[in-house]
């Protein structure tokens, strides 16, 4: 890529303009992260099927699905709360995290582990999903265009009377 000031081919003929902030950041991150974790989970469950059959694959899918649900709740709350109250979204993330941890712990202790659960593949599926989800989320945040400052008012300019 080159600019018009450098030698070589020009980048384009139209004006560049500003790109503006990313729309629907949280839903975009949810889609990117779910796709990455889902793809990694499918590969993991295929490996589990090869080594330990259907119960291994199902255990891997179950562990990964719990992780994906855990993270998806936060991004969905960020989407719905962050639109109207961006500064309040962080506080709600913390409260939601506490509720999710306690809620998942209660569910696991009350229901217990099913008899078909293969613990090793459950853990591997969960860890693979955590790593894939977090990596995709970091990449997504890194590529997001966040507007930090308000656009200048049209009456505010470089000209003074």
C-alpha cells in the first residue's frame, strides 16, 4: 500500500475519510469468539471421538459448551447495557461474573457429573474453548475502532471572528 506522496502505484482515487467507531462491538466479539471456540471445539471433539469414542466427544462438547455459555452471557450483557450506559457495563460485568461462577458451581454440585462424562476430555474441551475464545476476543478488541473523544462540533473550528 502506498500513498500519493510515495513513488509507485497510488492507493485509490477516492477520498479516504474517517471510519468511525465499531458498531455493535459486543455482538461482533461474540460472533468472532464463538466461531473460534466452536471451530476449536469441533476439532477437539473429533480427536476425543478417535481416542475415546462417543462419550469422549460428548464430554469435550459439554465442557466447551459450558465455557462458551459462560463467556457469551457477559458479551450479551455488554451489548444490552453498554449501549445506554457504557461506564456501568464494567460494574455489571463484575456482578454478572460473580453470579455466573456461583450459579455454575451450584448447578455442578446439585446435578453432579453424569455417569457418561469423561473427565479428561471434559477438561480438555473446556480449556481449548477458553484459550480460543480469549485469543479471538483479544484480536477482536485489538481491531475494534473505539471512539474515545466526541466529534468536534461544527461550530467549533479553527476560525475565530
